[in-house]
């Protein structure tokens, strides 16, 4: 049994920081200059991407990181304002360690490259280095293998140039920006990184950028805190959209030496939280449930919330739903409501959305009946004792409404199940 696996001897070992040869921060996709078209308060969102750089540097300082890797897409495009370039340079001025920046597909090394062509990006602080060439870079016991993007698209494996391991390489770290071929249906010209690139190129760690989510989950390892593997996306440092799952983090990577398995942890750097929720509104009780749920959301001042409402309700309930959300809205950084599927008449329901001909026919006849287009219940309609008929033998509109809610609600469940 080695000392490191014998619990009775662990107190004799030096702390992990002393054993660890290499410790660095992996980040990417800062996308400075992102527009946020269609969002409220876009200027504040744009500024926060700069402010978040300060938090990345703070993490590097707290962790005593040896260096920082920015794995591409530091900027949203190569055509950004002089002001923003100066601001970015200023934000990086206080870096506590070297910062290596890789050109990505948003800020590629094309003719108009920021990194090679813009005066505002000269006279950088000495700690900042742009990885403009696919050529090894040595930094204290580590060799970086940068794979910069030369254009917006490429069908070539960006890691293909990386040479075989030599003893003097020390810890080998690839830095690339592209789509890791571990998911189906990725575009062929999106800088494809082979699924086993880290193994094939004999890299101890492959720092990727391009996907905004931290991936794989850096909390999914056997101990529940550290991830296993050699290839990671850090994700963007500041969440940038509703669709991003687990973004707004940086990764802390520790490697004890060449060929050793990296120990990877994520730390949150995002200020903003983007969340989208879907609520079905039926009656007064469900409006209160919606109100409670939205009121109890954490950190409202830093939250961008998008609520999608659905259901068929009387106009008074729809109005009360809107009022409740208007009342809560000022607490949030922003609160968007999509209520196009919260309808007040059955006529607004679209039977054509249902997945089978039979369901569409049943729904169309129920809608016609409940909206007065026909005076009779559908032929063969037997709602059962629970739904009941009125004194004249007719099905009340409320009953038809509930039947349609059930029908559409069940369809939504089917739809959700199918997507998993
Ligand atoms: Mn990208």
C-alpha cells in the first residue's frame, strides 16, 4: 500500500499544494462586445462581461494559480470599438499571473484580427500573451500547445499539429477552440476536435473553448467535487443566455506531473443568473402558486427571468396573472413574460398542434362545442359522471374547457418526455 492510500499516514504527507506541480485557471468565451439584442438593459449586460474578468483574476489570486488560459473568443468579433479594446486591456492589467489568450472563431486570426492588426491592442501588460501560432510555449515545467483559429470555420482538426511527447515537455497542455466530437450532429466545419484528441496527442489536459457550459460537469467525479478526464470546456465566465446550462464558471486545474491525472474543480464567476420557467395557469390557486414561486427565487436583483405561461383561463385570471408579475417585476434585473400560450378562449387553442388525427378531431369538436359553433356535444362524447352534464343534457363550457386542458396537458407531457 502506498503512503497516499494509507489513511493513517496521510497526516505525514505535505499538503496538496506542495505536491502539486501545476495549478492554473481555465476560462474561455468572454465574448466582450456581445450585443444582447432584444434584452432589456443590454448595456449593463455588456459591461458585466468586462467586470467578470476581475472575478476571474480574483479566483486566480485566491487559488495562487500559476497562469490563466483563455481558450478562445475573448471578443465577440474582430470589429469591436476602440473603447472596448482599451477597457479589456485595462481589465487585464491587474492579472496576478501570466494570461494566455487563444484566438477563437469569433476573434480569429483573419486579416482584420484584433491581435495582430489593432493599435489599441499593443503595449499590453507584460503578463498578457496572445497565442497566435501553433507552436509550443514553455512556462515553468509546462508546455502549452496552442491551436488558434485562423477563420470563422474550419473542417480541420485544430490539434493535428501537436508533436509527440518528449521528456523535456513536462506537463503537456493543449489549448483549442472548437466542437469536441462527443455529441451527435455537430457541424462538420466548426473546428472539430476529435473525441480522443487528448489521448491521441498525449496531452495531460486539453483546455477547450466554444461551448458556453462547463462540460463535462466538473463536479461529477467519484468524490462528488472533482471531475475526472483530461478534456474540459470551462464554459463562459459570465452567463450569456437563457439556454446555457451550467455556465458562468471557471475551472481550477491541478496536475501533479507529466501523465498524472488532472484534478479539476469549477468555481462560479458569473454575477447574473439566467433562468427560464414554465407555468400552467388554471385558476386563482395557480396564480398564487406562480406568485409564491417567483417571489421565492434567489438573488432577484442579479436574475434575468423568462416565464412562459400556458393554459386556458377566464380573462379575469389572465389579468390577475399579469398584475401579479408586474408587481414582482421591479425586484428582478429583468423579468420577461411570454403569455402567448395563456389564452382566454378555447377558440385560441390550436387543435392542429396535437400529435394524432384522432386527438385533433376530438379537440376541434370540443372547441367548436364550447365556443358555440355547434349546439351539440361531439358524437359519442361520454364525459363520464365526474364531468357531468347540465340540466338540459348539455356539457357545460367549463367541462369542455377542463377536458381540453387535460388533452393539451397530456400532449405536453408526451412532448417533454420525447425530448429527454
Ligand atoms: Mn466560439
